[in-house]
């Protein structure tokens, strides 16, 4: 688990499956993913498989372009519209 991004609006954490850490990704289920927490809405979503790949490619393209926090938040918000899981604090 590695925190990749933390703004006033979002937190993005990457989870690596054991196969990812060893360099192999035999099946989509063996792949890790990304958890995105929408701080303002109080919801989270977990991305894996093709959606996680799309998310990662988009973030990498933004990083190469030298993004602002606003552009990253705007991109991330496009994925959180599907978030249904409420964030629960223990």
C-alpha cells in the first residue's frame, strides 16, 4: 500500500497484489488497484483491472505535463462519480 496523492479533496492509495510486487500479472484478479477517497463527499471507490490501468495512464500523462492540483483533482473526480461506498471511521 502506498499513498500516491493527498489534496483537500481526494486521497489516492495504490495497492499492490503479491503478483505485482514479483513483476507478474497473470490475471486481472492478481493485479492490485487504486482506492480513491472523496473527502468532500465522504465516499470511496476501488479501481482494478482495465479501469485501474486507464486511471494510471491518465495520471502518468498529467504528471508528465506538470499538472496543477486542480487538474489532478478534476481528473480524479471523473472516477469518483461512481463512488457508492461511504467512508466509515472506526
